[in-house]
C-alpha cells in the first residue's frame, strides 16, 4: 500500500509539474504572438504623442512670440521635456537651418564622401532651448504614419521615430534642397518605415516643423546598395525629400529602399 501511495504521489507531482511547464510554454507562446502588436501599439502611441505634443509646443511658442496667452499654464512655465517656451529661439533656429542648407549646397559631395558621420546632428537644438532633439514630425496619411523627426542617427532616436541624415538638407522647404529621413523596418515589432513600400506616385508626405507644414508629392522609389549614395545628393532647383529604410536583398543582407518626393 505504501508503495502504491508513494507511486501515486510521484505521478501526481509529475502531472502538476508537466501542467506548470505546459502553462508556462503557453504563456511564452502567447507572449511571442502578442509582443509584436503590443510593441507596435506602444511605439505608435509614443510617436503619435510626441508629434501631437509638438503641435502644442509650436502653438505656445507662437503665442508667446505674439505676446498672447492661451490660458494654459504651460504657456508661462516649464513644460514638456523640460522646455521653457519663452527661451525657445525658433528665429535663430530657422536662420541657422537656412545657413546649414546653403553650406550643404556648396560642398555636399565632399562632406558625404569624406566623413559620412551621421551620428553628429546637423544642429544642436539645445542651443535654441530645445532639449529633446525633436525638429518636427513626418506624417503620411495614406499609410497611417506619424513619427517625430530627430537630428542625427542615434539608436534612442530611431527607437521612437525618424532621423535626419546629417549632410543632407534640413526640412525647411527651401529651393535646391534634399532632405533625407531614415527609419527602421521590422524593428522590435514596431512599424516605422515598414509601409513606405506601399507608397505610390502622387501620395502626400507632410513634414511639420517649427514654422509650418511642407507638403511633398511622392514621385517614385528606388533600391540601392548600402554604399551607394548618389540619390542623396541635391541635383536640381526643387525642394526634395527622400525616405530611407532597409530591405532584404535575398542573400541574408540588406539593401536600402528609397522613396522620393518633391515639394508641391
């Protein structure tokens, strides 16, 4: 009897252990299935929140410049990302952005081919009272994309939006310019530039900055090798934009998928 009881207890413990293992495996499987949509939802929530907050930021800065108040306490005090609206100098930022673009037009080829250091931002926004690195945001209604634009290619920036490639034009819409924005594809379950391959000629790309909205029309696309950069160069008198992301090359590596747009 004792042996039977001991055997029964052992079998019971084994069944409980197997049940626990099966339950943990089920949870693990559900986690793998649920992680991408949850991660994407969170990433989209954060990116959209930053973009929406940017609109509010610009509104408050403009109101302060005009000597107006909105009744919002944030207009008169420290607010999002520790930014004091009264100390944000968007006039100086625009002036320096225009000067930067002029410099790019003069010697972009030598800068791109000799240095290729994209991590260094085109401008340090903290100089103008902006401490979160947000220059604006890009919105593409046809693919439900809305993400902030950061200056300089850094991992913490690319985790939550698009980045401006240094030594390409800043997106202020001036003539003879080409702004290049890069974004992840298939990044930890989040959708950033995954869907730019669905864009067609005629679709609209909107860039919102501190001075207004620039509307671009998609004109085409191209696939290039990582070491090819001629499509990033300014080559005409129009204001252009290029969206860049990675795409598999079928050999275990990655090429670059480019979408081109021209200002309307």
